[in-house]
C-alpha cells in the first residue's frame, strides 16, 4: 500500500495527474490520460460516469479500495477521480497494485 501511495504522490509532484471529473474528462478526450483511478467512496452516479468514460475511450480504470481522504493524504487534494497522464507512472501504479498481496484496486 505504501508503494502505491508513494507512486501516486510522485505523480502529483511530477504534475502527471488530472483530478476532478470535468478536468479528467477533458484530458481523456485530448488523449492525455493513460489510467483512470476512482475512490471507493465515490458516489454511484460518478462511478458510473467514470466507468462509461473508461469504456468509451479505452483508457483502463482501477477502482481503488482507498477513500477520498486516503487519496488526499497522498496527493494533498481531496478528490475521487484521478487521471494519470504519464504512461510510465500509470504502468508503475498498475504493477505495484498487482505485486501487493492486499490489492488496493477492486
């Protein structure tokens, strides 16, 4: 879990993420997003919108087992929807989740 959150924090420091639905949606449409992440306590409506955005754009989506508060501790912003804009960091986040025994993604 610490490696995943550390990598997410690195994404923020490197300015390689977008957050908030409208910002993420615009970045997806511009072809800049490599991975979509959503918080566990995201509203059902927003979760469906992120799923639709993922399916319609072909961008992978991971529903995290982390709350918006957990995400806020890692990146300094309380948000439920994140777009990773760097392919290497997106791959690192996916790989980190698969390497841990207690997957952060559902």
